[in-house]
C-alpha cells in the first residue's frame, strides 16, 4: 500500500504533491496508486523502438505532466530529459533514459 512516508522515501516531493491535492493525503496516495496500473511507459518504449518520435514525444509529454503534477521527482527527471530530446525530434539512443524511467516506475509499483 502506498503511503505518504513511502512516497517520501521514494523521493517524491510529497509536500508539493499534497498541496496540489488540497492537502488530502488519501486523494494524493490514491492518484499515485492509480499510476501503478498505467501502461503508457511501455507504449513510450515501443514508440521509441519503432522510431516514432512524434508519438513518443506526445506520450513522454503526457507522462511528464502527470508525474510533475504529482511531484514524483524520480519519474519526472528522466521523462523530462526524454521529452526535451523528443521535442527536437532528436534521433538518439534512448535506452539509458528509458531504463531509468522503467526502474523508477518499478520502484513506485513496489511501494
């Protein structure tokens, strides 16, 4: 079960996340918990494999918005880096950033 303390240990800026959720801890942890069911990271990975940079940008940008609004810093950092590269349609190797993002997502799911 995801708790405020576990999110702090994960590296989330819990105070900022809570402020965006009217300081309602149950609402905040429920929203974060719903992310563990999300499959957009895997869609992003497939788009990158196919070199669909336009689709990958849209997906990365959406993920960035969700993670940033919930102040999930360990997820926000790699997806922000990826989004900026994709914004410029940079055809580069995204494996390192994708691995970092997936590892942090798995850590979140383990909370």
